[in-house]
C-alpha cells in the first residue's frame, strides 16, 4: 500500500509486514507516536473484540473500530504502558 504519508510492504495473507507512516498528529515520530504493532484479525467482529479486550484491561482508545478507506477495517488502542496497537482486517 502506498498513500500520502504512508507506505507498507507485505503480502496479503502472508506473514509480518512493515510500514512507514508520518505521525497523524503532526508531532515528531517517537516511541509511542506512530511506532505501532498491528495485529491481523480474522473478521470485523474480531477487530471489535480485540479493541474491547484492550480497553477492558487498561488500554486507551486511539480510534474506534471501523472502515479506513475502501478495503481496510481497523481499531487503534494503546496498552497501559502507552504502546500503540492496531487490530485490522484487510483483503
């Protein structure tokens, strides 16, 4: 995927991928600011479930579950230590 301020490499249905993203908030990239672990989900329901589990265990909401573009569905959250995570469903 390659968009303004975002590029990612990986194979659909493959193993781990890598992406580079300009910080959404306009601040410099740093630990906890656009350094993120993304977890692949099997369904939209699983995206919601992972998001709710994170919040129930002290996480903070960073983006409600929902569509991001035409083919990407995701939720964003931080763990209690401030690390940013993402649960996503992609084609």
